[in-house]
């Protein structure tokens, strides 16, 4: 079982070795702020003081949502498939950032409603052609939710075998902020009104309708918060389940992951409820403009790296965080120590 294979990252001896090098670089101790924390946490996740970050992948997991039929998004459901083609053509925001930051994009069809041309550069891992409308019936069967989790675990396993040092977790799916909000409400007990946000840009009237849809769905299914897979099956999404699996699989291979915004953080909460030790391998990239994201981050006890009012998804925030991690590792490896540079260290305080 993958969750049982995840080792805690607590290692005082390793932390001391990494911190010793950080403290002897040509700078005042701690003056690089959270970049030093990133280097330390990255080394603990990898289990070594010899930090290497040479190859990165961004997973963009894509699926459709039956709940989109309830008018919870500003865009029609067919945009999911259209955006998959845009990702494949290199025309989306995440493609631009991946090119800039030398991240390899991996586009994955976990549950898009429709088939794609065979020549498109994407991974075909379809569990089902989208979820069902969870206002009226469970989004998935337990078997489908489990299968989607296993898709993510397998993707992470393959990435580790390919030699990737860092992964990013992104997504695409019209209606998925509604699923993420429903998962958040189910697992934290917060009110749907507090987590139902603007998503792709809906009006306030639509947002209140979205909150009501979530409230009614949770009253219908009454998912047990002690059973995260059952919560996924009741109100989740195939790409959200696969994201949770990706995080678990990566952690089991000591492979750190930069987590994107609201939807990816909902997947992280599912993963953390299945295996709390997964959190040592996750880097939460940014605080989304979605109101529910702050509640998610609080539940995860996570301090995000950025706050840029992003709410696009795709992995855009995660890509930016991966750039920061790259900088942290480069500073750790490439800065001279005081001894090597012939620079005097600070005078001991009297």
C-alpha cells in the first residue's frame, strides 16, 4: 500500500548537515529567508545533503465534471477538451511558464468526455468519460475513485524511474472548483458558503447557487470525513483523485511535489488524510484568490510561497514555485563558503 511506504522526513542529523552548509555560505545566517528553508526541506524530502535538481515535470491532469450541468462555471463543459488541445499545442499559460523554467509538461487525460487525436502528445489514462452530476448521484463509484488514485500513483512511480527530481501538480476540468469546494467542506466541516468562490469568473448570483448546489449534494450523500476515498467518490473529480495519487506516489519515492492552487490543495488534503506523512514532501506554491483556499491551507497547516491572486489552475502557481526551488538548490550548491572564498565570518557576539 503506497501510503504505508511513505517515510517521515524528520531526520535531525541530516537537517544539521544541510543547515551547516547553509550557515557557512558567504552571507549572514538566515539572510536568504525562506529560500534557505526550501533548500533544507528539499534535502530532507530527498534524504540527502547532496542536493540535485536537474529535471522537473509538470503534470496537468484533466477531466470533466457532471456537476458542470448545474451552471456552476462561466464556461461550457466542452472547454475542458479544447484546453487539452491547447496544452498539447503549447499555447496555454502553463506551457509558457514551463518553457521559461525548463519544466517538462505532462498532459494527462484521466477523464475527459471525448477522445483525442492519436498524434496529440498526451498520456491517455482515462478512467471514465467524466464524473456524474453529484447533485443527483455519486460523482464516481468507489472503484473509479480508487482507479483514479492508482493512475496518479503510477504516474509518480514512472516519473521517479525516469529520473525526475521535482514534480508539479496542476489540473484542468470545467466545474472542478465546485468539486474541490465540496471536498473541502466535507473533510473540514466548513460551510459551503465559505468555500464556494468565483472559479472561472461567475457572478455573485451564480456563486450563491454554487454554494447551494454543494450544500444540497452534501446533504444527499453525507460522505464520511473519516473516509477520504468515499468523499472523492461522492463529490470529487477524476483529476482530483489522480492528483491525490500523484502526491502519495511521489512521496513514497522521496520525490518532492510543488502543489498548485485550490483544486490541487483539495487533492493534497485527501492525500494527507490517507497518509499524514505526505506533507513533508509537498511545497504549497501560492495562496489562490479562491476564498476556500485559505481554509484548505489552514487545515493543511501550510504556508504558501507566493500570493499573487492567481486562480487559473493548470499548475501555473506550482511552476513559479518550482522556479523558487530551483533557485534555492542552486544557491545551496553554487555559493562559495566563507573558507573557500577567503571571506571572514561574522565576529562572535560578546
